[in-house]
C-alpha cells in the first residue's frame, strides 16, 4: 500500500487531499498543529483505518523525526502546513520564516531519508507580489520580486528550494484563489467567497471592498486536489502512478472575474434582492490576478473542470448543510 504524508491535514485544502488519498487506497499520515486547521475538517475520514493523525508542529524537529521514523518508507510527501494568514505573517515574520521556509527545507531533506519519491509543496500566488504582467507565468517570480508580505516572501523562497530538488522530486504548486467546502469564513481575512456566502446566507449585505472592479482567478478545491495528485504522479481517477515532474506550476482557471460579478452570481443563487455594501478599499490589495496555466496543462494534462457557477453552487450547498461553520 502507498504511504503518503499530508502536513496541514486538518486545513481547508489538506483535509480534501487526505480524504482523496484515502479514497485511492493510500495510507495517510496526517500532521497538523490545529492552529488554523480544525479537527472538524477531518470528521469525514478520521475513523478511516488508513488514516493516522498526529497533532504536531512542523517546527518541532523531534516530533517530525519520530513520526517519519515510525512510518518510513513514505512514497509521497504533501507539504501544506504553513502560516497561512498574511496579516499574521506581517506581525510575526520570524515565526513565518521558521514555519514556511526553514521547516519546509528540513522536511524536504528528511523526506529524502524517508524514501519519498515526490515532495509536493503548497506554493502561493502571493509569490508574485504585485505583478502587472497578465496572465502571470511561473518565471515572473524571481529574487527581485517585491513581495508584499513575509508570507509571500517565505513561500517564494521555499518553492525555489523545493523545485531544485530532484531527490525527492520537488514540485511546488502556486495556487491562485482557492474556494470550496470547509473554507473558514469566520475571520476578517477569510477568502472573499466564503465571506460572501456567509453574509448571503445570513441575509446581511455583501461587503465589497473598493469599487469591486478588482479581479481574481478563482479555482474550486477539487480541481486543486487533482493538480496535487497529478503533480505527484498519481492519476486521480484510479490511483495509478507515473513519475512526478519537478518544477513550479500555477494552479488557477486562467479566467478572471470581478468581485462585483462574483457578488452578483452568489446573489443570483441565494437571493437576488440582497444588498451590497461598498466599503473602503482594503490596504495592500492587488488590483488584478490571473494565472497562466499553460505549463501545468502541458506537463500534467491537468485541466480545471469546475466552472464558477457550478463550484459556487456546490460550495453554497455545503455551507447550507453545515450551518455551524458560519
Ligand atoms: C489571496 C490570499 C492571500 C494571498 C493573496 C496573493 C485568500 C483568502 N487570501 O488574497 O493569502 O496573499 O491571494 O495573491 O486566499 N474582498 C471584498 N470583500 C470581502 C473580502 C474580500 O471585496 O469581504 C475583495 C478583496 O478586496 C480582494 C478580493 O476580494 O480584492 C479577494 O480577496 P481575498 O479572498 O482575501 O483574496 P486575495 O486578496 O486575492
């Protein structure tokens, strides 16, 4: 049986990845310190006999040693645990550096000892800073890029190192704006889609920052999970394996949508009469973001399959069924 590690297994994306790997018959070693991840995210699979969970911090070398010693050999190492909040990274640059950069480098090297064939790292569109050339190609992020936060900088540095590794084969996925079931809507800094859906279901005005003409490239979480699997050389349909391909890859739909249009679609699904409140623009916001995904499509044969409206309907349905998350 294939053994995979998922760090950040209690997070929004990590929990979907762990669940899918279990479905494909992997034994999954999940690691999460539950700082931003939540035990509830693992409810659907925590009792699966193939799932082994450790509440541990990736900065804690002894715990990581012990876990990897116990479960070697590992085939695929999916590394999603990180400081994920941009404002937190600004307030705590050292913790962010230790978590997002140093721990990633340590785990990359430790995963080699554990026999891993692939090491897939959660990169971020934040690695591009305020890039004005659109659509954004992978090579636009460089040492000269002015990152807008320690979050963006540490993700960039970690991706750069991961992509240099050929043993294990290092892959970093720079995901654009991910949305879907289990995304936490409750913080001021939560993703706009989770916030709009929460507001709409509560019947309160949707809060659009600025004129709402800024654009983003949103991608449904299931498409992201397929990208994680394919990049590790795993066929999402049947679990069959092929060699992974080292490098940095964008993951988005390569379609942009304005925040105003997004608000309209959510209203049209939940309640067309809902009011919209235009608030001050959010400081530090980038204006436009759009992924060039041609390298990802060419290399893995991956394609986003969820269009915006279908992905939003599925997400809304999930929040309706899980009102306690709102
Ligand atoms: C996203 C990431 C961030 C990363 C950045 C890199 C999320 C949650 N955040 O930020 O970690 O650094 O990409 O490119 O994925 N908006 C509203 N009303 C709201 C909330 C947001 O109008 O209530 C607007 C924002 O002003 C922004 C857009 O929606 O223009 C998207 O916001 P958000 O979901 O926070 O994502 P990013 O800003 O793209």
